[in-house]
């Protein structure tokens, strides 16, 4: 079970590049990644074999022949990913395809200790997965405003791994939003983009030149930022931003 981190492997770089471009030619992938043509060829072949990419011979450029001229796209037909979001009041579970499109979703109240809650969420996930057809669930993540709701990412991640037997990741929920937006909004891979979440809890995350916050080290905590309100906070102070927002 790993803390969420952007995959820096060549396979991960190639896959993200194709996802951002939709249908991509190998020379386009090389141009945007700086990887050699030979490396691109090996990685594309491996990703196709593992069901992550598919070739699109119908989109081959006119007048060109041979496999290297056939573009590829993300294959969203066979594999799926699972996610659990633990909120202060509601926990959401979902299964998506490799493009991030939600295939099934359910909600349950956030109650019980970390293990009880995640066991219930994991079982609900497996039920959702069983109902969406012939796909293979390959990975999962659990995200939450951990500090604000006083829950353990380590316990949650290990429990979900035990229930689902999947490769697991955990992170702050705002960092997860930032990562998802980066995949669907490639323009945000350049410069700096700040994300601010304010609902039952508050949080911020920043992407700089396509780098996603990892392990909470670059995920800002504004839960106890002082405000002018008189709302009591669990920390004993009054007017903390998290408590103030939750009370509205």
C-alpha cells in the first residue's frame, strides 16, 4: 500500500500522455515526453498487451503504412479502478473506467471506526464492481481530509487492500481532485494551479508544472486557519476555518 504519487515510470508517462491527447501517434508521444522512438515503441507494445492501450488502425495517416504509424488510445473497455472518499458526513464509493468516467457509485454514512467504515465501503465497492459487467478491477484508492476528520490513512488503506486485494493508494482528497483535474485538463500541466475545497471541511492543494502533491507534504492544511467567527473547534480554539465552514 503506497501513498498516492504521480507515476514517474516511462509506462506511466506514456499512458498519461495518450490519455491527454485522446488518439496519439508515437511521434507525438515522443515529442511531448522527450523519450526515444525505441522506448515509445516498447512501452506502447507493453501497454497494448496489458489492456491499457488499444491501437486505432482506422486513424492511420494517409499514405503511411506499418505498425509504428498506427495511433493508440486508452482502452477503456476491459479494466476499471475503484475509489473511496471519506467525508465528514458521507462516504462515497465509485468504480470508473481508465478515462475516469464513473461506471457505478454509491453512498453510505460515515460512521464507525476506521476499519469498520472501510470494510463496509470495500464490500460496497465489490458489489458495485460485480454489477457493471465483464471488467477487471485493477487498483483502488482511498482519500479523505484525514486531519480534519481525525482518521488514519494507513489504517484505511490497509483495510481496503485487505477487503479488495487490490493495489492501493491513499492521499488527501484535495490532492486527488488536483490529480484528476490534471489528467482531464492538460493545460494545467504548465505553471501553477491552486485548488481550494470548502464544504464540510476545507483544504488546498497546488500543482506546479504538472507535479501532483504527494503524501500530504505539499498539500496545505488550512483547517485551523483563524477567522473572525466564534465557532468552537475540536482543537479547543474558536474561529478555526474548518469548524467555521462546517457550521455554515
